[in-house]
């Protein structure tokens, strides 16, 4: 019943997608791409600093599948772990408000399995599966530097994670983090001819009565791509996450993402790629596949 009630909250937003699809801009979805003056800035796991144009909209659907049977201990050693997997389907909608400002809402639904799930982190075996809606994330991006001579954009992204997803209990794994988080990210995008690079540095601050021992989440990402063709950009990323948790070992991961960014038309971009965890502490070593379609209106 909880998942059904949560689903009803998203009906209005899905209606927005259908309304967008009925607009004349949708007829241009399959128009062949024109030569770009600058490379595509969007990447798979690294933010970009280029807002959506004012009066325009973008929607994106992302599917990911991650799995592992290994985990890193507190000293960084890799050990066997019960089979873990996560299927996730996510939807986001972005609206351009002004030349340098846009807003985004993100929704997701996940299916989890973890044969070594520890309920309440107290050594008590917990449920091994679960599915449901995840937390809603709302964000706003403000580009405060746009230097055309240097081909440089710098933006500030502010976000809020709303704990609206399904919660964990002794019968089913939950999808929600179960507490609120305030996010801030500084991101830059830079071009050198057909080369393009993004970098971001973010912090998420949990708050509210249910945050428990969670204190702060830090992330840093850097990505580089080369626009081989107007519709094809291979890209490579380095991704880092550090989660500060009181009274326990802090999870930390380093990962590499490789993929293809494909602006196949003036209004459609397809991303495909994979992320591999390469080092860490107190975390699972995940291998994750991604596929995404973004449509501009």
C-alpha cells in the first residue's frame, strides 16, 4: 500500500512527459544531428555545468544493473561476499528557467538482492531482497561562469533528497535512505577543440531525526571525452565516494567508468557504459552497467 501511495505522487510528473511528447518539438526527435561547435558536455557519472536553455525541457530515462560477490574490508582487503545485485530504473525531468539556471526532479525504482544483508548493522541476518520507489531528489543548477574564450563553464548545484521511498524492515530490504540530505556540488566543464572534460566536487549533509550515525557524504568525479563524430563521444571517468558514519567504519570507494555518449539527433542523446570498483574500504566492489536516453523538447 505504501508503494501504491508513493506511485500516485508521480502521476502528475508522468503527465508532464506525455504533454511534452505532444509538442511540435517531439517531431524533431529523429532529425539528424548538425555539426556541433562544442563537444557534448553530458557524461554518465559526472555532472556537467551547462544548464538547459530557457523555456526548454529535457527528460531522461536511465537503466542500471549492478552486481558483486566481493567486498572490501576496513583495511582495504577484498573478501568474498554473498551475491548482491541491484536493478534500477530512473526518470528525471529538467526545465530551463533562464540562460544560466535550470531545475531538475529525479525519481527512481529499484529491485535489490543481498544474500549477506545485515539488518540494522547489528549482526542480525536481514531480508535478502526488496523493491520499491526510491527517494525523490530535487535540484537547481546555476552557472556563474561562462567564458567563451576559454570554453569554460562553472556551475553550482544545490539539491535536496526527500525520504519518500520504501523503508527497510525485517521482511523486505528498503530503497530509501530514510533521512533527508542537503546536497551541494561545484562542477566545471572545459573544452579543447574536440576534447572535453568535466569535474565535480560534492557534499551531502544528512539531517533529521532518522539520520542515525550518517554524518556526511563526499564525492569527487573527473571525466574526459573526445568527440570523434558529431554523434559519437567515447569517454572515461574516475569516481570517488567517501561516506562518514559515526561509530563504524567509513565506506570509501574508487571506481572507473567507461562509456559512449551519443547525441544521435538534435534532440536525442543515448549513453551506454560500465563502472568498475577498483579500490575501497567497508564497501561492496560493484560492477555496474548503464544505459540512458535523454530527449530535449
